[in-house]
């Protein structure tokens, strides 16, 4: 959902905020994937934490894009629940691995 919104960014932001937003949003599934390939639950949790941090970074950048009028309020309100959903999923996955780590 983020990529189509990047098309509305001004050209001077393509390599600034737009690029940073792309990188942070791609970091979320990339770190989940990297963590899933790790053998220990501790490492898996670590990569989920990195993914969560990237998610928060992307959310912040979306708020900045809204404040700069690069995206509409409607677009922001449409995508906002997706960030909260992914956040809850990451939290649940982390808790699941934490329980397995403690067993």
C-alpha cells in the first residue's frame, strides 16, 4: 500500500523521504524473513524487534508525508490501521517465540 503513495511525492523527495520510506517499509518483511532463518529463538526475537523498529520508522515517515501534504488525510487514515495490524502481529510472534525460549 505504501508504494502507490510514493508516486504522489514531489520529485525532489524521491531520493529523500520517499527513498527512506521505501527502505524502512522493505525492512519489515526482510527482517522477519532473516529472523525466520535463524536457529535460536533469541535471534528470531531480535530480528522481529528490528522489524518492529522499522515499522515505527515507516509510520513516522508517513506522518511526516501527511504533514508535508505529500499524501492525503484519507490515504493516511486508510493505511494507518495496517501499521497497527502488523504491529500486533509482530508482538504476538515475538511473545510466541519468547514463550518457546522460556520453556
